[in-house]
C-alpha cells in the first residue's frame, strides 16, 4: 500500500521506499521509516498530496507518494 491509497484524514506508518532518489529526498525532510504521517488532503486533477509529518505540512507529488510504502494505523 502507498500514500496514494490513503484517504484524507487517515494516519499511516512508513514502511519503506521503492525508489532511491525519492528515499534520499524524503530522508532529508525527516520522513523516515517508522515515521507516522497524516494525509491532510488530495488536490484534484492529479495535483499534490498534503501530508502532516509531526508538526510540518508537506506537499508531495503523486509520483513521489507512489514510492512510499505504508501501513494504515
């Protein structure tokens, strides 16, 4: 399951990343394996996804969200 499969308002724990480039970018932002995130909203028409990680709100591309494996909690 990836962040793309989440519904707004759901919380999830990051399991792993499927792309090394995306992994490097997210690690620099503090999105680590076992981090808990909340999907705030999905922009319409294939736009960004807004996630809350601790106290930070981040907008990520759908292509990046597809590279993050999660488990819903």
